[in-house]
């Protein structure tokens, strides 16, 4: 990272929380005083899905924001606020149509979290609206979107796609609104059991969007979904987004009293391991740690630092850093990322994972790429970032 990128990164990781405590606000003020906020900060914040939240935190902390940075962050904030209001109106329209048709539905991820845990929906950027229906209702739900003016490709007869139907799109208020109808929370390649609407374990949470009542996953189910989403996408091929930290920690904090933490510890201990590591980026409250029984080890190195080796980028793009640095980034990534990626938490030994498990997985990834190149014409070779990395 350049010094400017490093400064932006440090500011962002401290702002990856929905609500900042006084100590976190003081840290942001201190950083802003020590390093002028970089002109690259708005771009980095947008990449991490944090631009509106960052702007709100900087204003609340009383930070003197440089004019150019303030202009860009304000523009991004207003853009996301407008987009989410438009998505809210579209979602209310869809929910009303589904209700009239007798289709049971849960609103997933960003659209639900924006209304449940964020002070106002515009603070949570999103790319699309995700809906979960029963497999038997998926095609009818997609057809209803077409009746509402969406370009909604219908799945062919036979088995449904792995996780969701093709995205339905509609132009609304100058925006392209995208809706994905899911029948499963997880891809088949995710190392967890399939989970559809019929497999949910607790009562749904409710929220209102534009006067229309909506349902989303209940406490334990939402925690499981958010945690698995974070773990699945925290890999060597895809960049980490700090908004996932704000989502997971924010939800755990708000619904700490409603979640059966004993059951989580028994059936989903990896989620507690993830939370124990996120604490060092987005500090958990004493109440959450007590209720969840989260144990903290020593603070790991490299907090907030993402994987930077191969295959995150092709070798040709990384040669400039030198082979020694490339090998270190690939086989010896930062401790915080390594523990998160393998679900170790902050208390377990890292020795086996550091020196055996991770190098073996990188070697396996390299072997798959070599086999593909031998089996396919060069123009058809798929880069590893287009595949999901097996842990």
C-alpha cells in the first residue's frame, strides 16, 4: 500500500461500525489530526460500501474534512440515499404483489439490514434486492416481477439454478433496480447444509418499508447467514468489504438479547470465532461478549489487512513487487486475515494452519489452474478469481 492508501485503510477500518463508542471517535479525531484525510478516501470508502457511514461518523466526531473529500463523500451519501429510497418503493410494490398472490417471502441482507440496524436506510449501500421464497414458488415469484415491468428471465423447466434465479431488472427513477429471487441462502459450493425458507429455525423479524410490512430472517438465522456470507467471501480471490463487518457486528449487538447463544456455540461455533476477531476492528460491547461467551486471545497482527498475494491478481500484475514479496504475500498472509479465513478465532494455535494447511490450499489452487491451462485453449483459461477457493 502507498502511504495515502494506508491512511485511508486505517480510517476505514475504524469506521466499520454502525455506532462508534467515545474511544473510537477519539481515535478517528486523532488520526484525522495526525494525517490529513486522503483524497483517495471517498473512492476507498465506496469500494468497501462505507461511504455514507464514514461521512456520518466523521461529521459526528467533529472532524475537519477537507473540501474535496467532503464534496465527494456528500455526493456518494446523497446518491445512496436516493437509490435506497427508490429501492424501498420498488420493494413495497413487490411485497404487495407477492402478498396478493399468496407468496411467502423473506427480504435478505442489505435491504433488510438497512431498515433493522442502521439509523437510516441510506447509510447502507447495496447493489440489489435479495428475496427468499420457497423453491416451488420461485418461478411464480419471478413471473410476477415480469408483470411489474421487470426484465425477468424465467428459469427453464426442470431443476432450479443453484441458489437464485437470474437477476430481474427495471429502470426506476433513473436507476437500474435489480432483484434476485433466491430459493436457497447458500451456494452448493458453500461448505454448509442447504438452507431454504422451510429450513429456517426461528420466527422472522419484521420491519416496515414505505408502509408495507416486510419479513426477514430471525435472529439466529440472520446471524448464521451473515456469518457464512462473510466467511465464504473472505477468500484469496475476492476483496474483503468492510461493510460486512459493520453488518455482522451491528446485527449481533442489536439482537444480542434475542439470540440463543448456547445453540450458536454448539452448532455454529465458527460464527463466534469470527466475532472474536472482528472485535479487534469493531470492538464488541461487554454485554455482547458476556451473552455470547466470546473469548478473546491476544490481539493479532495485521488487523484489517486483506490478502494481497496470488491468486488475488494474476502473476503478471504482481511481478513488480518482486518474487520474495509475492511469495510472502501468498504463503504468509497477515495473521488477522488468516485466522478469519480459516475460522480459527483469536485463541487457537495458528501453527498448523500457517505452515501446512494454507500452503497446501494455495498449492491445490495452483494445481487446478495448471490442469485447466493444459486442458483448455489459452483464450478460455479461467483465472482463479472467477472460481471460489476451497478452504
